[in-house]
C-alpha cells in the first residue's frame, strides 16, 4: 500500500513537471506606443544628476553618479514625475538635481525609455528613511550622516557627507532655520544636487523635521492640482468610433480623474508629444469609468466629429464645472 502511494506521488509530481514545461512562458513586457506598460522585470534605476530637459520633445539627459556616464532619455507620456514627495511634471525639476531615473530598453536595446523620475524627497519619504546626524563641521558646512529607517533597524548607508553652502535653505517647524539648529542625533531629509562629476551631495533644502517636508509636499500638491485643472488630465486614446472615445487616463491627472463619474460632462482635446492640445476641445459625456491600478479607463460619448483623435495618440481632459 505504501509503495502504491509513493508511486502515485511520483507520478503526480512528474505530471506536474510535464504540465509546467508545457505551459508557455509569458512574453516579457515591452514599452509599446499607446499603452501604459512598465517592464518591472527588466529595468534600471540609477541615481543621477539631471543635466538637461527639452520640454517640447520631453527628452533630457542625466549623469550617472556612480560612473559619470551621460544618459539620454525620452520621457514616456505616462511617466511618474515625483517631485517634492508627490506628483509633478518636468518643469518642476531643477538642472543639477539628484534623483532616481527608471529606465527601460528600446527596440535597439538602448536604455532610453523613462517611466519615472523620483526625487530625493520622494524616495526618503516613501521608504520612511532619514539621514541621522553623526557629526557636524560648521566651518566647512558639512553634515556626516547615516541613512536608515526610523528605528535604525535597517541601515542603507553610513558615512554620507552632505555639503551645504550659501544657497542651502534650512527648515524647522515649516519656517526658515540655520545650520546651527542641527544637532548630532537629529534625523534630517534633504533635496540635493551634484557638481557635474562623482557622487556628491550639496543641499538645496535641509528639513530638520517632518513638518517642514510635509509643508513642501502640500505646496507641490496644490501647484500640480492647479496645473491639471488648467491643462487637463492627460491620457492615451485607446479607441475612436463615430460617437465614442475610449481613453486611458494617467495617474498624474488624478486631480480630475477621481471626480469622473457616469453622466459627467467633460471637454477633451487631442494632444501632441509635448502633451499640449493640438485642436479645439469637444464636449462629451462620461459613459463609463473603471479604475485599474494607477490608471483610469473612461469611455466618452459625444455628438462631435472626431477625425482629429487617433488611437495611441494623447489627449487632455477637463471636467465641465456645473
């Protein structure tokens, strides 16, 4: 009896192996025009120093701070541009700013497609990490820190030198402070820039407490929300018929998309590479809304003619205020 059970177990295991071998592997994700795809299985996320941005083509360059290689990138229309620990856009980033750049390969195997820029504030806030002050040199304006989580049960890096200069702003309780207000043992967060070579941190902003960072975050949220209200929520055009438009709205337009509901009146216009409208907006009515992860699928019904809207193209959408 035991032998039969053992043989049955072996047979089932072999069948399982055979089924696993027969099951086709999922094709790897690839950046595809007109679709929101982020190939998490194959990406690079280097720290770098922003060198340039072209707002018209939404392209730019950054320098990898580990080897000084200059990388050219093209920003995907749905890229998350995380600035001051919340949503932003390209114009929010300063030349020289240190950030994490998420890259993916194009059809030639070049790492040029960019699906996020995450600033230092966003990284540290999201991971709930701080710079713990180990020592201070007021004469040189240097702060030596350890990067770790709140209880220091996880230490990411020790011996980090943060430089300060005449352009550095210090913040405490949401108000201007000074280098002298920093004490050994304090936990800080910063926004830093490079110097064009090497791994160097020079602070533009030093936050001595959570309140100060949250104040910057709240201000950025309002700036971005106002921008979306004026410029419209961005998205891809999925399908076009005689009377309907199907769109995939991007996460950075959540100020508008969270308000979408069936029967809501909206205006929608096609947009170019720079995400600016390329034709007059038409009025439409929301037929359906479905949130899928960080995107929103919306179907619009309109009596307007739609030759200017093309599948895989971009669109901007505004809610009609009642």
